[in-house]
């Protein structure tokens, strides 16, 4: 949408700023609404590979059709449907991947997965520019009364460049989705490329994972039956909601960095042709730290400490920019590295930390769905806090992002304390009474089972 806006989408569809914002944010509304239902459907699905691949195909085709819209209402309908199919993709990938690794193997894989977000932020605008200009072939500047003062790429046949961005990127996504149907793994019990013995090994490792690696691992934490009690234990779990706040807080920094990095660097004094060149190193360094922190958090078996360390690093960057009058351009550029390193390193930790502390397929699916869907609120916040009229000192943007960052840090602190206290109670036998419940309820307790221990 933002790339299309810069190529004349608003003028061609006669959009006001209000209408553009409605079309832009309707996608986030459906992401929030349909995240949990989509993840539950995945959990119920016999073939997650086809479900996730199918989501990508539908998502790509809908994105493709946005290149053919001619009215505001058609654009809104396209964005609405886009959010429905996109909602379950990230939670679904996290859920399926978590079934294959123990809790101290998973975080570095998840951090590597999140590098895809960094790559999209770094190269997405370049790809859109190449498509718009390469296919359209020429450019004409909009009239002086243009709503956006954008540059509009027009092909010799009159088909605008922004339309080609939607069409080409949507086509690529749908094609990758078709391939994904054959290459994405299913759950371990149905994985096509594993032998029967290898599937049993994966299942045994998963059970040891749920028991913090103990040798007496059992099926006690499976929660394979979704009844009223299991649903309540999942929805009313404090970890799910605190983990969601952590994701929103850390995600606001990551999303705002991706959305406004180019504009911020431009206002630092870099020329337009140099902005992208200076953007790529920021993302590259952030990716290295993201994977490095994921590896160390697995190696040291710590999550909360690394979330707080990342928060402090990003805080230093924000504080530098909140009082930027004494700094030169290079110092401001250095501050942007600190913000990106902190925000992007903490975001996958927020998701991985919750996943490994939710036991049972249904509880994990519901928890990941809630965190993944509501976590998209970070994008809504991030896209509204940087005000153009405040350039070059975006005090509102930096201040609000810093506030949300520490909201996430506070939620992480509360979550860490509550899990530490719960571990202590279980070590002292304080939850043993749960074992006197009927056997069918005991085996469906998930991480509420007295033998489960949380990772902090």
C-alpha cells in the first residue's frame, strides 16, 4: 500500500487521506479477528502443509486482484479479504515449527525465521520500485493539485506502475504458496519425509521438551482434547495476555523502524539516492544480533534477561534521538542501529518465550493465535505515531514507541515473576491437589500440570 501510494494510487482511485487510512487499516482489523480461528483450523487440519500453502495462494491471488481495482470500495474489499487469509500464516508457521524442536532449540530457529521480516523491510521498497519503473517504463509527475504529489509510473498501454506492483508481487506469492504445499512439513506424526522410527523420536523429544528435558517425560501435558475446561485454561491464562503485551510493546519498535526508517534517514540529511544504501546496513546488523541473541538465549536457557537487555539497547537509541540537537548526522544514524538491534532482537523472543511455556496442542494453538493476532496492533500503533509535521525531530514517534517498549518490558517482568513464583509453588508441592482430579482431566491439564516447569 505504501509503495502504491508513492506511485499514484491515491490519485487514480480518488482517495482522500481518510479513505486511504480506512483501506490500510481494515487489513489489521481482520488480522486481529481471524488470527485465533485460523490457528485452530490449522490445529484441526490433517495437512498443515496444504493449509498454510493454501493461505499463501489465496493471499497472493487477492493481492494480485488489488492491481485491478478502480474504486475505494473495491480496494477496501480486497484489503479485508487479504487480512482474513494472512491472519493465520505467522501463528501457523510458529505452531508447526514448535512441534519439531525442544524448548532450548527453538528460539534460534524462530529468530532466523523472523529475519524474513527484516529482508522484506530492506528489499521490499527496492522490489516495488523495480517493478513499477521496470514494467511501466516511464514516469510522469502528477498535476500540481495531486493529493499525494507522487510520481506515477505509466506503461505504454496506460497501465499504471502501482498496479503492476500488486499484480507481480501477488503472482509471486501465489506461486510460492503452491510450491509450499509440497515442501512445508506436516505435524511429526504425519511428516512425509520422516520414517516411522524418526517420527517416534521426534515425539519422544517433544515430550521431554514439555518436561524441561527430564527423563521421566510423559504424555501428561498433551491437552489433546478441547473441552470447556481446556478452553478456559487457554483463554484465561495470564501468560497468553502478558505475552501478547510483550509482543505489542516490542513489535511497535520493530514495525515503526520498518515503516519509517527511510523517512527518518532522509530527515537526518541523507539524499534520496543514499537513503536505501544506508538502510541496508541497519537491517543487516539487526539480523545478525537477532540470530545471535536467539542462539545465546537457547545456550544459556534464559529469555527474560535477553528481552530486558534488548529493551535497554533500544532505549539508549530512543533517548539519543529524543534529545538530538547536540548530535551530528552520523550520531543519529548510530542511534537508529541501537533501536533496530533492540526492537528486532526482542520481538522473536516475545513469541518464542510464550510458545515454550504453553503445553498441549490446543493450548499452544490458542495462545499463539491470540498473541499473533493481537500482536498486529503494534502495526496499527507504529503507523500512526510518526507525524510528518514534526520532521526532523519526531518526538511523538520516538516517545510513544519508547513508552510501548517499556510497557512490553513491564509485562515481561510481571510474567517472569509469576512463572518463577509458580515454579516455586510446584517445587514445594503446592499444586499436587490437581492430581486428584479425574484422570481424563489430569491428562488434559497442559502446563497447569504440577510436574511442568516454566522457562524464565
